């Protein structure tokens, strides 16, 4: 736990919405923020979804991965000194982080694109200012981490796809 004490400032608990809460009233998502009622069997088919959304990945298949201890995510210190949370563009990088850190009480959770914007807004309400993208645990421990960083104060559009696009662009840079 000694290395964890050096890296983690505190933990914040932020609740992700459930699928039932997202799709109230028997509506399927058309695009984020839009919905249409389910009225026939054809409306519920995967082929019908392509008619409305085009050939895109379905919700839940795109997202980021975060470190969780129970219901809490760790808060780190960014290079600027602000409170930051870590997100990973692949499950493998998140698992590698936990292995290097030696944190057996943590797990990796996925935050789907649809939930990403509201989740980050809740974190911002808890004083989180930045998002570290694909941080390297070993480099953090040595004080040489140069992982990408996004300032939450600068994001104007918190729709999940927009935030996901920004995070993935930083991950690829």
C-alpha cells in the first residue's frame, strides 16, 4: 500500500446508471439524447437499428476502462497539480496498470460511451479537474509520467461520443 499512498490522493464514489434507467418507457436509443418507441418486432431487430443509426458500433461496445475499488475510483495528482482520474482506452492497459501497481483490491470497469459524459460531469462535481489517458504506473511512481491529459473545464459538449472521441484522440497521440 506504500506505493498507492504516493500515487492516490483520495477516492470518489460516482454511480453509473443502469441499463433500465437509461431506457425508460420501452424506448430504444436512436442517437444519444434521442429515442423512439418500440412498437413491433422489426423495431427490436438489429437490422432495423442500422436503418436509423447507420453502420456503427452499438452502445456499450465503445467506451473506456477505469480502475475501481468497490464503488470508488482513485484520484491522482496530474502534472499540473490538479485532481485527476485515470481512464484507459483498452482493458489490457488498465489491467497492466493494476498489475504494476500491485493493487489486488481494485478491479477494471468499463464506462460505455453513453454513460461517459454524465460520469465525467459527476466527477467534475466532486472536484476532479483532469482526466489522465492511459497513464503508466511505473512512470507515475518515478515522477516521469507523460500520459495524455484532458482538462474537464475545457469540455463544452459532454455527450458520450464527443468525450470518447476526445479521449481516444489523446490516447493515440
